[in-house]
């Protein structure tokens, strides 16, 4: 499996400063594309310590290095053709979830992913506020 590409280089280690990224996956056989977002980190809730009431939280790394999107059509092609027939490129590194939502939607609307059959995207989910963008 080819590693993620960011600014022309392999990206193999998550940076603590970023929550996640917006990406483009390209099927190198057909040229079809997919635009999405992925978190580097997730929060695990742990039970409270003995005698305490507040839950504890731990930040752990996600499966981002092996990730190929949430599109069932794309995942079917990855299974059929194999992961080496796909290139994965990071478009934006994002400090928070709001930035991830904004830049993903921006790319999807700019590229008309729902109207263009060259994209695997079948839906655009968008909930964005100005908090964290400026």
C-alpha cells in the first residue's frame, strides 16, 4: 500500500498539532476521484478512577494510514483492484474539526462532485461555523 502524499512527500507520522486532514484519493486505473476527510486522533472515554466520578479521556491515533474513504463504491474498487492502484494525497492539514468540514465541503462544491461521474462521492455532509476558521 502506498503511503499518503503531502506536498509531494510521503506522510507517515501524525502531527500532534493537527486534528486531521482533507484528502483526495485517485483510482490510477480509471482516473476516478474521491474527496473526504479523516481524523488523526480519536478520544477514548475511560471509567473514573476508584473514588472519583469524572470519566477519564485518552487521545489515541486512528487507522488513518490504512484508510481509503467511506464510499462503498470506492472500497469495492480498492478490494477488486488492490490498494496499489490508488494514490492518496492530503490536500489540507486541519487544526480542528471545523476546518476539516469547511475545506472538505469547499473542495466538493468547487469540483461539483455530485454532478460529475468522475467522482465516487455520492453525498456532501456539511455543518460549519466560523469558529476555528480565522
